[in-house]
């Protein structure tokens, strides 16, 4: 199943400077694994050493934070939009 994944500017160097890429999978976890197959090096930028999404990386499916859904097990449907959004701190 194909979905569109929005890539934030800090990660675009890994995906040929594209703002959006296609990913395949039934869940967020499967789509992120598919992106790593397509664009090696992406995983280490969004996952920590224990294999969990980094604290400062937020993932949304159709504008819904996956932390309030089923986390990486959130099911996807054809045409869904997955957004990878790094948290921004400062002041």
C-alpha cells in the first residue's frame, strides 16, 4: 500500500532533496522500514540506539500524532499522508 511521506528539511539530504517521497507498508513502522531500504541512513537519524523513535522526532498520520494513536503500529490506508517532524526547541 502506497502512502506519501513528508520529509523535513534536515533529512532531505538523504532523500535527494525531495520534500515528499512514496513509502509502502501497512503500518507506520513498515513505511519507515521501507524508507530505510530506499534511502539508507534515514533510520539512524530518526531512531535511537535502542530502536525507538527519537524523542525529538514526531510522526503524524493525516495530521494525527501517532503517540495518540497506536504509535508505530498505527495502521495506514492507501493515500495516507505520513509526516516526519522534528521538534524545535529554543527561545
